[in-house]
């Protein structure tokens, strides 16, 4: 099905990075490795969308960590401030637990990372970056606790899952996603990237499962979307060109393949996300298509098509900036005189679907790239 294929592709990544097959809890922050067996591991085989953190799906059994034999391995300072409860999931380098701040009663998520097996410099760099980022659409860092064998990172917990799961729910319950009905979501995909770019930071792994939701219904205008996973993010100097290839290959722009890129790779990746949300298809399956293919976008209507084309311009210097993308007519807050235009676009979009039918499903086999 389109939904499954798109979901599978959205979760694919480069060799050595988290992949869908072994679904790390935390593909959106750092690789995880399971801590020693002293940690309670109830429900560890549950497929989950975590950390930034999100906590969608059924919960595993509640195991109060503070009352278990594992509590001796947890920093005392953490247990003085948080009640650590059920396991939310695990991955290559650690385990994520639900926790509650003792004073406020607010839920959070704590990731316990193995200091022996994890590149600590990368973790500390990401933690420092998160400390310096303050935006409503960027996952909020709360605290970090150091212990002899582990680093415990406390971050906000999101109950709505990730963008892929929000898309799946919409397609399953309602059907095709109308971009005009989720303007509030599309703006929130761009807003944190705009903020980072204005602070001279590039994310380099913008994708569907790195956007977390505070509720499952993406049509809800109060739905909050936050960007997570800053393991590939870095500061850039004015005019600096980057050359390292990282992140998720199916979201790479032409210049990313060329190993000569700037912050504009994030804008291209947003374009991939928007295309997928509105069509259920993946626009490009490999480097050749990225360079040569011009995907059809009639499903989005005239304004939506223009918006996506601006995001996916193959020549970097002609691509719309994050600042300009937020001002595009397609996602600007709705005005009274937009109603007639939307009606015309809806008829145009439906006519195109009737004539051409749905696009071919993207085959999951295409994620297996070297």
C-alpha cells in the first residue's frame, strides 16, 4: 500500500545509521545500545516511536525503575528529581524510559546511553546544541545526568508519535491529505529549519520520523510539531560549503550527492516530506531520479504544486529559502478571500486525479542502497 511503502522509505537511512529493520527507539536522536541486564527490559521488543521523545502505540508494562535493582545504576541526582517508570523502547546504545518530574508532575522521557559503546563526543556536542536552541518547534532538552557507565538525557515526551504515523492515521481514517487542511503542520515543518538557518545551523537529517507530534490527529489545528534528532546538525560559517555525507539518503538533494552543499539541503528535505504527505508516494528513488526526474504534482493543486517545486528546485541557488517558504501563499494563514481560490484548486486537483489515477506505489525494495 502507498502508506506502508512511504512509511518504510521515510524510515530508511544510510549504512551504519539507524534503519527501519532494527527500528531503533531513537532514530531521531542518537543510536542506542541496550544497557546491562540490570535494567528492566519489559516490552523491549515493542515497535515504538520514541525520543525526542514520542510515545505512540501501546505502552509496555510499568516497571518503576526507582524501586528496581537497576536503581543503583541510575545517577542519584536523576532519581531525586524524576520518577523513572516504564520502558518505552531500546536500540543500539541504550534504553528510553518514561519518567515524571517529582515537583511538577509533568511527564518526560529519559534516555540512558552507554558511555562505553557510544561516541560520547557526539552526544555531548548534540546536548550542547540542544541547550542553545529555543524554539517551540524544536524538541526541548531538560537535563543531563552523568554516571560512571551512562549518560542520562531527559527530554520532552510527545504522545502523538511522529509525522509518518500522523500521515498513516489520516490516510487510514480519512483518505488523501489535503495540504490546505494541514497548513498549520506544513508551517511547523519549516519554522524550526528557518530558526536554525537564521542561527547558521544546518540539520542535515530532516525527514518524517524526525518530526514529532503532541497529538495523533494532524488535522487538529492545535497539533504541535517539533523537529528532533540533532546528531548530524552543525554550525556553518557564512559562505561555507560542507562535504560530509550523512543523514538519510532518500532525502538528499543533488548537491548533497555532490558533497558540496549548504543549509539548503534542509529545504530540499522539507520538499520531500511535503510531497510524501500529500501524495503518499516518494518523489525520487535514487540519485539518477534526483538529478533527472521531474515528478508530477497535480495532486497538490496549482498553488501546492508551485510550493513543492520551489522546495525541490534542483539548482541550489534557485531553491526557495526557509524564510521565503514560510511566506508562500500555499501555507500562509487562511484569509477570507482564500475560499474561492481553494474551491477552484480543489476542483482542479480532483479533475487531475480522475484523469490520471493515483501514482504508482513506491516499492519498499528501493530502500536497500549501498
